C-alpha cells in the first residue's frame, strides 16, 4: 500500500504527518487528508461490518454518498471517513452493526 507521491497528471501536496489510532494500533497519515485515505495507505481494508449479513465494508464511493466507510471516530458512530479530514490524535474504530451511540441506546 502507501500514498501516491507521483502521478503524470495530478499533483499531490501533503501537509504535516500526524499520528492516529485505528482499533488501538498507532498509525500515521497526513493532516487534512480523508481518514479513509490514511487507512488505505496503512493497508486497512475493512471499515465496518454490517449488522444483518455480518459482511465487511470498506472504501467504495469516496465522495460521501454511500455508507461503506462509516466508522466510529472519537466515539462518534456513522462518520463518513471518505470525506472527514484526519487530525492528530484521532481514535478511529471499526464500526460493527448500526453504530449506535451507547448512552442513547440504554
């Protein structure tokens, strides 16, 4: 995996490298890039597991129109990681099922 650094047509400019955690494992990404891009560059392919069929979902549309990239970010479920910018210290977790907020579901 990894980041695209050179392309014949597109230009890439990366901001400062930051650390974040994914399911408790420390990873690095570039500040401001979509969380999903940082996960993809770190080899992560499963972002959530569906409730009904128990199937893995990952990076799909990359424009915020589907629900494949929903994850729990800093304790908030159903975050569209393909359009949410990465920040230093974020806690990103695989979402299982509907991603309900625990204190609202009691």
